[in-house]
C-alpha cells in the first residue's frame, strides 16, 4: 500500500460520536454538557474507543442543533465555556485519546454578525462573505435563496435550511456578473477566516475536525475541482502548522474528498456508496432472511479503494445524528454481525453514541431544534435504570429530547455486567481489532465473496485474517485454512479445509 502522510494516531483510531445535547447532563438543566462528557470519558475508553467526534458545540440560535453557528470562537453557554472545552481536550489527551470538533465551513446562522454586516447596503468588510446576487428579484442558480430580508438589494444563497446562508468560496465557472471567482478577494477572505477558526481550536488543543457538507464549498463546480483545490489549501495549512491533526469529511465520495487532502471520508446514507443497502433499506443485507445484497456496496467500495489507495481512509459509521438508528431496520440478532463488519473493515470505524447498546430509533417523536425525523436518533443516552435513564436529574419534561419510553429500553449499566450483551460484543470486537494489525485502518482488504456469507481477507506484513460473516439464518460452508480466533453468534468449526458456519454468525480465521 502506498503511504502518504497521515497522523500516526489514525492508524489505530476507533471513534465514538457524541451528540453533546444528549450524552450526559452534569448540572440537571435537562441538556447534556461538556462537564458531562468529561465525566463519561472513562466509559468511552473502557468500551475501547480512543477517539471522539463531537457535533457542533458553538454559539448558535439552534435552529439546526448547532449547525447554524453565530460565533465560531465561543462554546455555546448551554454546554459550558471555552475553559471547559480546553479542559475536555486535556482530559481526552490524558487518556491517550483524541477529539475532533465539528467544523461548519459552508454556511453560518443568519444571526452571525458577518451575515448581518453583509446585509447592509453600504459596502463593508463582509459584503462578499456570502453569495449575493445584484438584484432582489434574481436568485442564485441551483440553490435556495432568501430575498426581501435586507437593506441591500440582492438575494442571498442558502446552503441547507433557509436560516443557513452559504459562505462565499467562489464559483468554479462564473456566468453572472455577481458570481465571484475562487481567486477573488471575497472568497479568499472567507477561506482565510475559516482557517483562522481552525487554528484557534487546534491551538487550544483539539485534534482536528469533522467537516460538515465538505462537498458544498465552491459553486457551479460539476466535478468538484474547485472544492477539491480549496480543501487542498486547508490541508496545506494543516500540514504546515498542525501535522498531527486530522480532517474528516462529510462528503461520501472518497475518490474526490481524499484527493482534496482529507485524511478520512465517510461512506454515508446519501451519495453513491450503497451504504444503505447494508443496514438501512427495505431488505438490508444484514437480515436473517438473507434477502438483501451487498454486491453494489462491495463493487463501489472496491472501485473507491483502488482510486484512493494510500491517500486516506474510508470510514464506515454505525450511524449518525442524521439517519435512523442502526437497530431500526435490523433485528436484534443482526446487530452483533453488523458490528463484526464495521469493526473489521479498513478505515477508522465510527460508533454513534448508544448504538453499542442497541438504542432504539424513536419514530415519530416531536422534532427538536430542526431535527425533524432525525430527532428519533438523538434521544438521551441510556446510562442505567434510574430516572431519565441516568441521563439527567432534571424533571422529565425539561429534557432536551424525551427518553425512550419503553420500559425495556437498553442501558449501559446492565449491559456492562452481561457478557452476552451487545455492549460486551462490541467491546470484544474493538479489543480484537486492536490486537491484530491486519484488521487495522490501513491494512489491506481483498473481497472473496459478496453474497451470503460475506467473505474478505484482511492482511498486512504480519498476518492474514479471513473474515466470514453470515447474516442469513441459513448455515454456510466455505473453504478456509487456519485457526478460528474469534467468533460471534454460534460461530463455526474448521476442519479439513472446510469452515462450517452457523446462521447469523461471524468468524475470524487466522490463515496459515
Ligand atoms: C450536515 C449535518 C446535519 C446538518 C447539515 C447542515 O449534513 O450532519 O446535521 O443539518 O449538515 O449543516
Ligand atoms: Ca446541562
């Protein structure tokens, strides 16, 4: 495998995603906070995760759970202070862990002072910080826009929700007189401003960023060439000033994002990866009926793997704050197998908080802070069997999002003490991954079968491990040689070059 410069810690990183609102409330106001995260770091570490990605924690009117930032330099008071987050960085590092913050480079809140300045009719420093047309009657092409909201006669482009005006990184191809080139002063200043934000937090001690809607920066950029070159400038800054920090993209097209200098990209519920075929569709591959298909996923994965070999990591998350929970469309008996897959693939694995105990997706609960149907994946972490599942000592009606009302809701305390729980299985799989370099982020993968069972070989210079996962309830038989060193479910037996595998099982064979 070709090697490019990667921060060393990424090679063994196993990430845990924290949605700060819902993780742990340390002061009984009903909402999770930074002190709460500090108190639970040992839980994350004990599970085996050694890295964290935390969703946005900056000042915001919270119309999109904090993805609408009004001050990039200040922690939102609900979570604590900048001094608290600095302490979080220190506590993370004390435990030999790393933490990525969430950078939202593509848009701000409409409450951001930059935006208010840019709405003014008189020219000022922020006039070109956003994408404005030169008439209130004309909107920008191919994007939503706001008009009639400013003193300035123009319409302004939005990136996602209407309250999220798009920052101006320029157009790859310009057409209209008001469309600016990437090299124009406005877009250049936007980029400088974003690098300044990154520098501020990196200096304070964070280890990098997950970059929101990373694909969205440059407009009329059909093949993403402009966006790729913009990110390369950011990577250059990182290499020069913070070579051990990492950037991870929400993009879903590793052939593009890694060319843009990202150290890692996600395979996601949107984009061409076929990630949904595995866990989130009508007939997921991980189902005992064996009625799904991993073929398109494997095909796309292989193509990306070839294109990106050595450039960076493709990361498979168990879920995130934008999609339904892993447990929603999978049967309980399939969850350990899904984790056997996620935790034995190349790239850095990501576990969404609560997925390790099989937290449920709360379909149909009221939307909170622009979550809409995503709210069901953002409910409070279930720590134990006490009030509010141990998340908060506030009255239940004061909680940020309601807890799962099911009296049999899973909780961490119970599962930690049960060797047959999902938690124990995930913990075992992480430890197993960490004990075998062939299962690491950058070790090779070679697919052997993309049907039922799914079979792939992971190897590096030390060893070769055959991973065999049978989500279907039917037993399977394949050729294999070596020794079974880990099994999930009923497992299988290996003799005379034949592996007999029970249904809904996974085994790892150390090849001879
Ligand atoms: C990303 C975030 C999502 C947010 C959106 C707009 O997709 O993950 O939660 O709503 O960007 O920032
Ligand atoms: Ca709190």
